[in-house]
C-alpha cells in the first residue's frame, strides 16, 4: 500500500513537471544593448491549461538582490496555446561602462486550480535565464573573445584569465582531449584558478573549448596552447 502511494506521488510530480516544462521561453539568454530602449522575450504556453506567469529580474548573486530592470507585464494570465511578449526595460541606474554586467531573468509559471483540483499536487516552476547588460562602445568585439582568453599553469594550478569585456559561458572544455567540467562561466576582466588533481599537464599541453554565443548557440572549436 505504501509503495503504491509512493508511485502515485512520483507520477503526479513527473506529470506536473512535464506539463509545466511546456511553458517555454523564446531565448536561453538576453543581451540588453545599452543603446536600445528595451529588450523582449516571448513566453509560450504549449499546454491545454491556463497559467499565471510572474516575471522579474534579480542580481547576479541569485539571492533576491534588486536589479535596475523591470519586466512588463510582471504578472498575467496565459491561456492554453497562447504566446505573450515580455518587455525588459532598464531604469537607468549606474552600471559599469567598460564591461558587461550579469543579471537573471525569472519567469515563474503558476498552474490554475479549481475545486476539482483540490486533491491534486500543483507545482509552480521558475525558469531562469541570463541577462547581460552590454554597454555601448566597448573596446573589443564579442566575436574576439577567444583572442582575449589566456590559459596558464603555475605550481600545478590552472589559471584562466578573461581579458575581454564580456562574460564567457563555456559550452565545452577539453584539456589534452580529456573533457574538463570545472569551469562554467568567467566574468569580464577577471581570472580564476583551479588545482589540477586528476589532470596532470605535460609540456605543450593544449585546451580546446567552445563558448555560448549571443544567440544561445555554440561557437566553433577553439584550440589554444596552455602557457
């Protein structure tokens, strides 16, 4: 009896999450160009049920820090099979002008309920995507990212330096043809260090990597020598 209840709960959870996954966004990231008045993304309800959709932007620390952006409409009802545009508007608060800034767009889909649903498990699902604020007149181009990334080794530590003005989201990294997943994203004009425990490097070691571009796709494979 207990096992049957457990399986029923799993089915409810799985079915609910699958249906919510059908409330989708048109983008996996948004680049907000400083010389534009706003950016837009589209939300689509691919299910047969209505949802409430709540949207907001928060700081890069993901701890609820307020961000200098508003999303409109912040809360609306979305009927089955419908789409709706979200407008993202910068409020003009000061941000660095020599590099990108990172924020998070949150879109929460909240299922509708009725008296018939009183005994059903209802789950609100929050989808987060990156929002990059990109100032005008940066000194380098996003297509030049690979020219501004350095990989070096010192005292059995791998140092990765991003000298560009842009956030780098790594899609794939291989060191000496071995997959390496320690790094996910690197802020502009910054560096990070990793201890090489299981990846000893010999002379002429190389790194191959791809980054995620403005459109959510992967760049071409980049091969560099580790200094």
